[in-house]
């Protein structure tokens, strides 16, 4: 009975690693890079709504976005896996930072707005 315990732990560890790899690969393929915010992920299903090069602003229509619930967990995870760190949040406005670059993202019903800015 004691010999089976290390096998179970090893099996759970391998299953966990496989899940993480599949999860990262699947969701990594469904995100694109923002237009004006270098390296900031944008959901692949999001459709460009408006773009302003002067203000470094881009907005997208995207069904999973909401004002009440904010950004979906899988999107927040992909932002984090891309190296962006959440530094501030005021209501639906979340500020992320990476390598001296700040990005503000606003989540409304079926809409996300991304504002890229140099620090």
C-alpha cells in the first residue's frame, strides 16, 4: 500500500503539468497583441471598434467583457502570463505595467478600451 503513494503523487504532478501546458497553449493561441501597447494581449475574438494613434487608444467589442464582473479570469490570467502586473484599479479602469510601459484597460458591457502610455 505504501508503494502506491509515490505513484499517485507522480501521476498528479504529471497531470497538473500537462493541464498547465495545454491551458497555456490553447489560450495563448486565442490572443493577439494590442496595436499601440507593445505586448499587451487582446482577445482574438475581440473586434476593433475604434483606434486613435494620437491618443494611443484602441477599443474593441467583445461579448465576455462586462462592467459588473470586469474582465474574465482567463483574460486576466493571459495578461499576467504575458508579464503585465496590475498596479492600480479604480472601478472598471485597471492599470497594468511592464518594462516602463503602462496600459489602462476599461471593461464595459461587450466593450474593452485599451489606452497605452509610456511611463
